[in-house]
C-alpha cells in the first residue's frame, strides 16, 4: 500500500537582537541588513518582495512601532513633454504590509535616499504564525510603465532602512500546540540552545524516549537548533541558567523538577493528575525558574511505557492538549501497522485525493512548487512502468512558450509538461516514473511550475491572473509486487542516513548502547537528531537497548546502530565475522585484513571508527557502528558521520577518524586504508610497508592486473620498435658511401 506522509513546514524568519533580560521596557531598532536583507531592487510595472524575521518570545510589542524606509526611486524612458524633477511624484506607489495587513500606500518621489515613515497599527503587532514570525511585505504598483513606450520605473529599498519596536518583557504564553516554538525560532539573530536532560541512571526506555525527542527536534527544526543530551549529574548552573531545558524520564530520576511550577505537579508518588492512568505519558511546558526568558519542556510518565508514549506523541508534531494548553496526557500511541504501512497491497492506482491531497493552486510570476509524498512499503518493489497522470488547468494569461512544468522524482528530473494554448478545460499529462529512481520507504514527487505572462501590463489590476491548479483526480500508478530478494546494496558510509530511513518511522532500527557510558549516549543523541531530519513517518518509533540486554530476535528483524568503545560492547564478538574491520576481545584497535598497507596505532591514541555492513542472519538488515579507542574517539566518529562535508568523503564501508580527518576504505574492492595494528609506542599513526609479503593476502583486482598487463605489453611493443629503429639506422650507416 502507498501511504501519505506529511511533514511540518517551517518558515525562515530572522530574529532581532534583544535588550538585557532584566530590562522591563525598551525600544529596539534594527536595520534591514541586521534582519538579513540587502538592498531590495523593485522594477515596474509590478514587483513585490518581503522580509520575514522573529522576535524574542518574551517580547510584547507596544504602540509606537514603525518602519523607516530609505528609498531611491527613478525612471528611464520618454514621458513626452512632461519633465520630472527631483522630489516630483512618479505616478508609482509602494504598498507596505505588516503581518499581512496593509499599513500605508506610499506615493513614490523621484530622487535618492528619500525617507518614508510607516507607522504600524497596534492591532497588527501580534503574530498569527505558529512559529511566532513576523513579515514585512512590499508591493510596487507602477502601472504608468504600461502607458508610455520604453518607460520603466525602479525603486530601491536600502538595507539601511529600519524597523523600530517598543517592547516590554513579559511572561511567554506557553502552548504545547505551537512546539517547537518558543524553544526554536527559525533563523534567529539570538540563537538559543536547548539541552535534553535524562536521569543519571536511565532505563533503556528512558534513553529511548530521549533519543526520540532528539530525533523529533531534528525533524521539527531541520537540525537548526543547537541541541545536546546530558544526564542530571551534568546539569551545571551555567547550563541550567542559559538554556531551554527538556526533561525526559520518570520524575524520581529528575529531582530538579521539584521546584518547577508544572501544570501536572510532581509528588513523591510521581506525576499527579486525576486524568492520568498508570502507564500514561505526559507532556507539559513551564517557565524556567532559573531564567524567565527560557522554558522547560517535560516528556515523561510514571512508568517506562508512559515515558516512551510521551516521546512518540511528541514526535508527531500534532499534540492534543488537555484542559490546559500547557499539558497533554498520552493514553496510547497507535502502532505503525495501523497506519497501513505493512498492509497488503490492494490496488496499483492511487489518486492524489486517496493520498490525502486536495485541489491545490499556485499563482504569481516565476517558479512555483507542488510536492507529493508516498511510501513504498519495505518488501515491495515497483513493476510494470509506474507513472503519474497529472490533471491540471492553467490561466489563459500565460505565455505558453515561456511557461511549463518539470516533474522530479526523488530529486531526479523525469519529465516535462507544456501548457496548452487557450484551453480552459482540465488537461491530463502522462509522465513515466522510472523504477530506477523509486526506492523503499518514502518517495517524493515534485512539480516545479514556471509561470510567465504574455504581457506584464495585461496582469496589472487583475486578481491573480497567472495561476495553475493541480486536481486531486490525478492518478499515481505504482504497481507493486513482493520482492523476490530483500537484498539492498549498501552504497557506503556517505549514504547515511540511508538505509535506516527506508523505514519512514525508523521502527526497524535499534540503537545498542553501553549501559554506563554517558559520552556514548550523547553521541547516539546527535545521531538520532540527524536521523530525524530524514524520517517522514508520522510517529517515530526506533528502539534502544543496552548491550547484552536485548532480545535475540533483535538481530533477526532490526537494523542496528552501535555506539561506544568496542571493548565495552559484548555484541562485537557476535558481529566479528561480518564486520569490515573486527576487534579482538578486550581490544579497541580495529583489524582490517587483506590490505597491502599496515598502520600502527598506539592504544592510547584517540581514534574513531565507522563501519557499515550486513548483519549475519539477514542481508536486508544492516549495522552501523560508531566506535572509538576511547570516548573522544567515539565523539570524533559521531561528528564525522553527522558532518555532511566529511560524510560525503566516506566512499567505503570502513573509516578511521582522526580529529576532523577521515580516511575511508572499501573492503569489497581492497582499495583504501590498510590493516591497523596496535603494536606501537608513540601516539601517532605510522605508515609501514610490510616486509614479509606473507603477512597479508592481497585482494585480487582483475582490472588492476589487466591494466598492468596492458602497460607491460605496451612497453614491450615500444621496445621492439626502438630496437628496429636502431638496427635500420646502423644498416643505413653502413651502406652510406665514403666521402671523396
């Protein structure tokens, strides 16, 4: 079955700088440049532009706010007998909107750096956006350009223009439904940070919930929120006073909550509410008692199942609050199967309507975007020419020679569509979807539309004259059949977060962690945070087990992510024969066989290891290990995995990480790093060439041998030719007549 996947959309405003937290009332002034905007150039007869930004959540804007615009306006062309002098009006106006409401129509004057003051109505100072962002929108109407040949008006809004905001510092109006606001404010000029705090001795379920919360924030913020994972023992006064705090776990392990004014209070027996049952979860927000500009989010429950339920509910980004908008009680989270992910296939054709999409329109000049998500369940493969029959209609004002559609499947161009001329009826266009670009799990179809008018002047004064509408009767034809082979080729470490995100909800992934390694937990949190950015399932539901405590079936039906120091992970012994580089018992030095180069590494050196390989019992299941010779090595390995610039260089299944330098090897081809040995006294890696060739067995490389053979043959031919030339020269010299 193909299943709709929806992901939250976040805007990208820029936050302004604030006064000191102790100041109760103040005025803040910010130039457009500080808001991230350069000079805005607008050309007639019609143009538009906007600036979006965020303000600190604890600011309440006061009466007296205004926009001071510095504008240079001019025209080029012939106006006949009329001569326009400096400060003369240009018969063009600029409309200024704030938060979607018109504030002023400005008749533009001819001249440079003219200042226009635009007061902002007090009723428009409250943002209606979920993320608290604000927007200033500009619309240039210079329809006079259509009345004179070769006449063109230009208005340049300088980046020195500024906005002035009187404000008061007040308590934040907390609302669970608006998360991740106020913890995350997009593109903020006051970048905050948040910390996930877990009990000092967490259960595996509490650690699972914490990683689910990390993954959820990664998805909600597109990994733009600085977020880290610590235990309660690591919660210093400095961290507590300067960060938004996210407490995850049962209350008995989070003593710091005792002084927080929570809507669901904490007692000796746990969270107390007549609405809660034993295994219920609870989500709640409260102001920080240590810094009034910060907030506290609690993801918890009185039992381990309740804590996990709360974390999974949070991952949906769709929280149903209780009687108070600051808390929610979670009774149950439906299993993934109830969303149809593993339901048997019943049909090959799906309308956009059946996937949850309704009729959708885009209007205006330029590029417009539509996107449609669907899921191919694991174990199913597409067959028999998948396709998309797109039903659409378009405006008659379009210049069809300069307008059209491009269809992309998972980022790959697969087709294009021309707009019909003067056809008011809906049109169906057939696009083939190559199976090469379809993949297990989440798939994305994007429709990129370019709209250009026949004449810009024909559109002035019209109500959205340029538009295109895609109808929900459009049909996605994806015939699927059970896969005859569940083998998924591994592309290498660079492909992370694949193949784990082939399961949109990550329910087929288990983190295996050491039971008492806080540093490994923190690294696992950053990996989960990155995984979340690519997970499209409505509920995130990966598992976490402590090493040595998971059930044996885990190795048979789960992908694994192991994080820690090898000698502390007993599972390494079971995986030894499947790993590209293995570890002897009680050793933290990787051994990579069948290579021609040997590295000696001191056992005291901090070195990270990354490995990606199939699990021994099922070639559909994979394991990713994030290891190190010590905690610093584990951290380096995790950093290399989540840092895109470094990860993209990891063209292999095994890599060592030394600081910010990562060296990868593909053990399937024998190309790359070499074997690693622990027999060295220094702390540096020393490159050695093996003196005893029997110490290793080179991997045969047919292509390399053929290249060598061809080279030897070429040298032989050249040698023969050179010998022949020499012999001919000697022969001719002997026949040369003597001089008289």
